[in-house]
C-alpha cells in the first residue's frame, strides 16, 4: 500500500480507507464494494479518512508526535538519546500516507461530482466547497512540514484511466500552493455567502457532515479563519507581505461578509458524542500511557516553569504532579544529565499530562481551529500594524478563551472514578490575576518586540500538544519562545530540524523527486520561515 504513496495510494486504493468500519456500514456503505457512490456518501468517506489525524489517537501521538514535534517545542519532557533530532521514518510516513489517502477521497469526490447533471451539481455544491476547505487545512499542514509536495497532479491515476506513467505527480512549489489556496478560499467564502439549501439537501448535508453538522455558517467561519491563519503564516514573506496585511484587514473589517471563529462555541473541531462510533478518542490513553520508558506523557521543564512562575490557571487542568513529587510540578530539563532525566521519570517525580483532562478522556475533541488561536492571530496582526489597543484586547481575550477551552475539555471527561488528581476548573478571578502577572501583562511588556514574545508564549501554551503542528509552525516562524537543546554530536543532525524530509517510498517511486531533491534537507527552512 505504501510503495507509491502519492500515486497508487491516491489512485488505485482510493477507497481503501473509506467507511470500512463496522459502525459505518449501515449508514455509509463502503464505496469500494458498490458499483456507484454518491456525492453525499463520498463526502463522508472523505471526512472520515483522516479522522485519526484530527482526533487524538494512538499512532498520531505515540508514533509521530512523541519523538518529533513535542520535543522540538519542549511541551513534553524526554531522556536525551542518539538520533533524537532526526524525525522517525514511521511517524513521518504515517502523516504522509494518510494525507494522500485523504486526497484520494477528495479526487474521487471531484470525479463523482463532475459526472452529475448540472442541476444536481448546483444543489450539492456545498459538499464540494466544504470538502475543499477541509482538504486545504490538511494541505497547509503538510506543506508546513515538508515544503514542496505533489498536489495539483497527485491522485489522478483513477481519473487518468490507470495510466501510471502519465500519473506521476510533480512536486509543486509551496509558495505557489499557498497562493492557490488563498485565492480559492476567498472565492469559496463568496460562494458560501450565496448558498441556500432546500430543506431536503440541508438535512442530507447535516447527516453526512460530522465536522460542522451541516452548519453553513460554521463552514464560512472555518474557511475565513483558515485563510486568516494562512495569511498570517506568510506575513513576513516579502512577496506576500502586502497581500497578507491587506486581506487580513479586509477579513477583520467585514464580519458579515467574512465571519471568523470568535467564541469557543464556534470552535471548529471533531466532537465526540458516542463512544460506540468510530468518532472517539479512546486511543489517547494508550498513546500517552504506554509505559514510563517511552517518555511520552512527561512535562517539559520550560513549560512547567513558565506556568508556575505566572500562576497559570491552566496548570492543574493540563498537568498533574508526579506520584512521588508531593504535589510539586517538576518538568524534565532537556539540558540535564540523562541520569537525572531518567530518575525524574522513573522515580515518579516528573509531572505528567493530567489523566482526567487528557489521556483518560475518551471525549477529547479533534481540534481544527479555535477562538483562542484566531484571537492570537488577530493580536499579532494588530501589533505589527500599530494598533496596540486592539492587539491587547485580542491577546487578553485569547487567554480567557484558552483557559475556558481547557476547562471545557476537562468537563467532558469520562475519567473521574478512581483518579486522585481531579483538577478544579479555573475561575474568572484566576484568569484576571494571571493576565496581570509580570510575565503575561501586556502593558508591562513595554516594547512591540516584548509584546510579540508574549503572543508567542501564549500560542505555545495554548497549542501545547493539542495543536502540535500549529505549535511547531509558529515556533519556527516567530523563532519564539527560545529553547535550549543538548547537541547530538553522534549525528549529522545535531539540533532539531527546520522541516521533515520526503519519505523514502516517495523518493524511490516518484521520479519527479529529483526536481526538489536539493531543497529536501532537514536544515532547509520552509519558505515562510524567514527570521
């Protein structure tokens, strides 16, 4: 299955991951076992194809994030070892293959949609628009990890009638893909504003859509918030700087035309309602609690120290003290001797992610875009364009929203019985006191550079392991917070990388790789990483 990832996986096996779970059979028959599929059913198959990389599951957290991103941004603590800054091939391949499996489902949706009569296409355009927004979210993540990727020509083996030689996809420029997606998202926003569904099609869309449950306004907020995130990501790129600032101003200045996620009630996420369906987070416990020797659930020293120093009200909700730490929060220092690091972990002294909120919480949502994230983007934009008052408001609003976001996740947990560290949700008074702390307070920060550092800190704290891909992208782009690492002199990659490289199978089977081979180095920055 993995040998020709962006070609075969996204062509011949385009139904391999669609609706195959027993729970889906009745409602969503496996399209690979049907002579024909429908736009509606294929849309659902497309959404579910990457649910394990939205919901916090075992392979995402244990195989991929454990040894890569969570170390690079020091949200987790670990014991230093050889080769620790080279992303593991299995974890990288998992994301790559899942992306192209998801792209395969999208290409088949395009194919089915194109074969329908014009009137049906008009009535069901919402399925294509929503699918494109969802795909572009994932595409941005893959670009931000790898740089150039196959996209425009990828997944077309089925559409090309099985012509393998004619279906080898070229690698597309990451900046060109960003530009294309920004153009498309703006057009999609306009189309969504003009869509009205009949009662019948609204019901169908609601049934098939398990991300926003048929809420067109939510899809509008998703599209515009994603566009806002992408514009901010390229805001330091010289050729895109003017566009980024002008279009962000356009979005923020026209709330009716371009609604965005403003409150936690509007967060875009995969919610878990019934553990008897595939939409659940039951794999999170095994991912985070697979034994002390894997060092996955431990807290990093820097994040613990920051939260303790500023009396962060999220601290007891996100972390819990080690079993033998007598109530003290202690993080593992990446600069410490390995014997010291090992002892902290093995002796029950290091803090871990709170088991009620995280690992034991089968209802933990799959987060796509949320209000705190959007307000931190707004704060950064307003700061760089000289509107300090609006920047402060957005920054402080984001903090309040982040705290209540984690409170909400805690309140949804089904892991209370038998747990000794049941956290108390943070209060409004605690949030107010936290915002006034020297290490958090906007006014006391003084300079614009210091205020940007505050925003970077809050992004890091809020994203945490919950939005790990976003965390690493913003840490690289802003070059903040600053981290210290022990160099791995046993390996050519002595410090954390600037990107992931293309998986070996893609290199072997896609001859077009030669065009981007020189760019494909762990030390080469992604195009938006210009600091």
